[in-house]
């Protein structure tokens, strides 16, 4: 039988120090709330207040714990502080020019009636229009393992007071990214953002971007206005590229948008992934003849933000919340995203510290990871399961600080920050 007491003690210390760092500058009641929510969600793998309270295992009645958590989330107004403090830690695991993956998703509440500002959203899982909230997610890829690290999240409703539009929410996020990262990095978008107003903002602020183009878009090619799909079919591909074992051909040609005739762009086409070519518009420039391959690889990494959001839905049940006010929903969603970021930081350091490997071992997967799989796989599920298993092994209240000094064998690099 394995004895996980050492790993459990070190894990609690790591989470406690992480919560202390991200809640720096807040009052003690808010710091305690952040610590309790992070521990509760990690142990219970649920966003239900009742399950979080059971996971915390406090020496008071369950109802009192639920009431305290609910009241704290209702009053919490320091989401921006948590995000800014977390980004300070995350920057150490990003490259100088990170890749930002932008995604607009949904939190579906089809049977909800008492939630504040419920609006109609497109449920990406079923393709139907249901009640819920929009969520704008931006993740940055880690420098080593390309783990998606969430750096921005925003839950909003189209019927809430003060709401302008989805574009306004996006521009606020992009402005925050530019300010925080000094306009460095490449912004990668799916075809849902293939809008003239989005191009205008990106070009006006000189932000590097890659956007998957919709086949209905027109472009100017060799002084003629043509449908982008017709242009893509003119180029069968000069560079070879294997995508998950599928041989593909990529090529790049110069085009312009009708609304921005003075700005040259590149159209990257990828043949071999389906009946129609994949079409990417970018303002990245290079003299390398294989630029099209590099652009394609960067865009394909965008699917990791989809996997990141799916991870939050499956492992933490982010859609299964019961807090009713929009303020509490935003606070809870932000803390769950930051917990996901903590797990992503652990995954990004899988080769540097033993704790990620210990957590994967504690998760007791059916099939063991090979060394190559451990170095490359999406480990967030395994690490989250390992954290939950270890935290459930303790009989003491989870959020209680360790009373005896301990030097953890696996540091997240938080000390001395």
C-alpha cells in the first residue's frame, strides 16, 4: 500500500503558497475565501458549493460552510487582482513572444430560471440555442510542453446592464493583453472572429495575428476581388507537412482585404485535411520559404484552448454551478480558471520537478504513461485526479495551514517571487 503522506503534505503547502501569491494585496477574509474555493474545487472536482464544503471537511456544520462560501462569492470584487497576480507567476513559464489562443465559448444553463441575466447562447455541445452565459477565454501556450495556461477569462451576458457587444468584450481583452505583455505574442483566432471590425482593431494596434478565414470572405488577389476559397484552390501547396500522420501540402500567397487595401496580408492554405482547404489569414512576415508550415502549426495549437475549456467542464463541472448572481458566477469561474492554471503550471514543469509525476502516479491511470507520453501528453486530467485523490486522503480540514515546517521536494518556483 502506498503512503502518500509526504506528497500530501507537500501538495497542501504548494497550493497554500500559490493561493497566497495570487491573493496578494487582498484582505484576509478574501484571501481565506480564495484558498477555501481552490482547495474545495480541487478536492471535490466540482463547482457545487455543497461538494466544495464536503471537500474542505471543516469542523463546523455543512450548512455554515456552504453559507460562508456563497456569501463570500457574492461579495467578491477582486477578480482583476487575482488575474493580474496569476499572470505574474505564469509569465515565468511563457516564452518572450507567447502564442495566445482566443476562444469564445458558452456556459449553458438550459433549465435555469433564477440565475441573474440569463440570455440566449449557442450551445457548442448540442448546436442548439439555450439559456446561459458567454465566456471569453484566452490561454497562452507554455514555453516547454505547450500546455495552455489561462491568462484571461470573462463571463458576460448579452442582457446584463452595461453590455455593449461581443466585439467590445474582445477588444477589452486584447487591450489588457497588449498592456500586460507589451504587445508581444501572436494572437490565434478561429473563423468565428473573421470579422472586419476585429481586423480593424488588430491592424490599428499592430497586433500579430492568425485568423482562420470563413469561406464566404472576399479578398483582393492580384488586383482582383475574388472569393477566398477560389484563391485557395489556385495553390495546391509547395511545402510538405505531416499533421498527425496525414500528409498535407501548404502554401502562402499575398492578399489584401477589401476594407484594408493598404495592408498586405498572407493567405496560408493547407490541403489534405478535408475536402476544402484550410485557409488562414495572417500579418506575420518572414523570408523563410516554409512560413506556411510554421503558421499552420501555430494555428493547430489553437485547439488546446478548446481542450482546456473541455477540461474545466468535465473535471470541475464548471457549468454545474448553483450560485445565482453574475458577480458570484464571475468570481467562481475566475477561481476555477486559476486552479486550472495552477495545474497547467505543474504540467509545464513535468521535467523539472517530481511533483507532477507523483500526482500522475497517484491518479492511478489504467494504462501507464511511457516516458515519451509523459513528456508530450495533455496531463491536466491525470494531475487533477491525483490532486483530488491525495486531498481526500487527509482527515484534517484542507485549508488549515501546515503547523510544522516542511521543505517540499517539488517547488513551483513561487518562493522569492
